[in-house]
């Protein structure tokens, strides 16, 4: 969860050691046996996926308006703006790998090569 969401859930909190704060009540995801890290099938009910650039968040709500999924997201920048409109979800992947292609990034360093970054990869020092 993003620090911004924690702050929204806990206005005025100091986040000092021992301070009680509110957090979302979510159950840890466990993939079904034999399906690797693929998530379960989506619910049969209609859902709405909303991406908010202001909140840097993706929220999925069911037909009754209940939040069934929330995730912090990167949703565009001055150089790579968020495309506004209706999108189609083509697939879902838990803990994906990332295929880095420097040709797709305006700020890539000269000499960077294509590579596949494993799930959870972090740059040293980040």
C-alpha cells in the first residue's frame, strides 16, 4: 500500500513507534494449487476498474460499490501521459516479471540493453 493511502486513512497520525493506525483489512493472496502465481478467476458480478492519477491508485469495485481490489500504480507522467478513456483488461499476473526495453524509455541511459527483471526486483540502494 502507498504511504499516501495510509495518510488518507489516518489523518493527523504521527506514525511514531507505538501509534495505532487504520489499515485495510485484506486477506493475503494464496494462488490455487497448480496455477503458479496466477490469481483466481475474476468474480462473475460486474466490476469497475478506476485508475486515479491524483491518488496513484487502481481500485476495483463490485456492482454494489464495494472495493474488492486496491493497488498503488504508476499512472503516467509529463513524458508518458496516462491515456484517458476506457481500457480493456487483457490479463492479470501476480508478481510479474518486467521486460525492460530501453528503446521504450525516453530517459534510458545510452548503452542500456534489453533485459528481463524478476518479480520483486529492486535496484541496489532503493
